[in-house]
């Protein structure tokens, strides 16, 4: 037992903050400006205007955020079940030890989603009196 404790004291012991910062540096430096494709699930439009959702495929899911300033540029309203292609950065929220995908651009993927986005845009422009 004493030998086991001595061996541990010879190893580098990280604080939670130090380890989380190392993880943050590694993830954020290795995955800047990447594109991913998946299906939207758990979509929520927060009162702040930020969008929170997950992108998933058959085997995994990725928590995502799209800040208000970016999602104002969208020409469609994302919804659960929609297949999309997203461009962004992997980020780590240190306080919770949580990684997420910060979406900078979001596009429908596939004919069905493109048609839905077109119809949504058409309805919005019509409501604004810009399209008849």
C-alpha cells in the first residue's frame, strides 16, 4: 500500500482546472472550422435568441449551439428530424467540462430539407409583403 502511494506522488497530478484546460486546448486546436452532417434533435430556441440542439447520426450525437448573431442569417427555421450540414468549431465550456459544436453556418442537406427551407423562406417573405 505504501509503495502504491509513493508511485502516485512521483506522477504529475493535475487539478481539474488544469486538465480541463489541456483538453480544451487540444480539442479546440485540432477541430477548428470543420463541417459535420447529421440530423437535428432536441431543438430549442432560447428566449435570448440562441439555438441549442444536438446533431446525431446512427451511432453518436454532438451537442450544438448557434448564437443569435449567427442564426439571424439563416433562411430557414431548423426543426427536429431535419438533416443538415453544419460548419463550426469544437469548443469546451470549462466550468462544466462540457464540449459542444459552435455552429457558424447551417444548411439543409437533401432535397426534402431544401424544399422545406424554400417554403419557409417563401412564407416569411410573403408575411413581410415582399413576395406575392
